[in-house]
């Protein structure tokens, strides 16, 4: 089993920056691809960024490419999401997720089976 706890969500003005963190426990962190999803009310949870087990490759959705950066520290069991140039449409609950299988495709939403409780990010215009 995996426990994931996100932190760092906040209210920020458009154009500002925010950094999210996700602490993992209960399973070997370095064996799992990791991802950040976000969800707004009435819509599906959407994969916005993911990273391979070793951190050598990343994926970013078009909506955040060039503004958001995913990274991880396998020595500390931490996942990060640096968010710059924030827009009101980035407002959502952000979830950390871990892949179910060490060989999962890190770019596919269906690879992720473990979830944190979410952290709210609100961007004001």
C-alpha cells in the first residue's frame, strides 16, 4: 500500500508561482512512476505532469507545458510540482499519484492507482 500526502496548495494571484510537494510512504518510492493530476468540479481528473521512476523523463500536458515542472527526490521520497505563470484556469484540486506497476507507462492516466487526498490551488485574476 502507498500513502501520499500533498501540501503547498494556496490562493495566489494570476502570474504568480506556487510549489506543491507530495510525501510518499508505505512502498518503495523509487520503484514507481509518479504524477500530478488536477480536477475541477464537474470534470474528470486530468493528468498534467508525470515522471519516470528515476526522474530521467517527464511528461507535461499542453495546458501546462513551459509553465509547470515536475521533479522528484528519491532520497527523500518526495515529488514536486513547480508552477509558474499561473492562470485562473489552473484553479483546481491537485492530486499526487503513484503508478501501480513498476513498468507502467508513465504518460498514461490509467497507469496510476494510488492517490493523495488533494490540495486546493486557487488562482485569482
